[in-house]
């Protein structure tokens, strides 16, 4: 039984980022930025017979899409990469590949938008009372450049009793691995 690959395997992608959804959303945004004009690039490069450029771009997308859980695009990249090697230059057609790319970009854009809407409405509830030990533990982890799981970060944010904008700024700094900025927010 031959099943169609999934467009975007959210569970796989989240596992790749140890459950850190905000980091996944950032990476998906970067993917979208980097590859949103790929369709035009491929058409142009094929027309100009720049097959090395086509091959390199498709190979790169194959790797990135595989790591981000974009199964259909990963498979389409593998298939198109094989086609590039086998086809005569004049008959190479990227129409099917571009359709899968468009479908993938649409799917991840919808996921990113839904995730950002959910994040905007779900800030961590704080008691308003700083837990000095929790705040110190967070500072220690940041100074040691330790990975902080999403659930642990939620606890640290509660311990720090930050307002909504402080929570967002701290979470963004940590998600960007900008620990000096996160430390500055806490001091």
C-alpha cells in the first residue's frame, strides 16, 4: 500500500525541536522567507539551463524539508533531484515540484499563523510574587548556556512574575538563544 506523504508532520517537527513550538515557528518563518520565491527561481534557472543551480537548490530544500517534517516536499525533492540527473535539459519540468512546494508553504504558513494567534492569547499566568530561587535558577541556567525546556521556561516565567510584555520579550530572547539579552531583562 503506497500512502501519500504528509504535507507537514507537526509531531515530527516538534520532536526535532524538543517540543519548543516557538522555535519551530521561527524556523518555519525562515523557511518561508528563504524559499517563497523558489518557484520563479526554478522556472528561470531551467529556462536558462542553469541545472547546477537547480540541482543545488532542490538538494538544499530536500535536506531542510526532511528535518522540518515536510514529508511531501522532501519526497518531491528526492524525485525531482533524480529527474534532474536523468532528464534531457530541454524536457525538464518543475510544474509538479512547484505545486508541492506551494502546498507546503501554504500549510506551514497556516500553522505559523495559528501558532502565533494561540501564543498571543496564552501568556503564562503569574502570581505577581517573585520566587527568588526560581529566578536565580533561570539566571544560572542562562549563564551556563543550558537548554531550557518549554515547560521549565513556563515555570521560570511564573517565578519571575513578569508582566505580559516582559514574558514575551524573555521568551523571544531565550528562543533566539540570545541569553545575554534574557539575562539583561532579568537584572
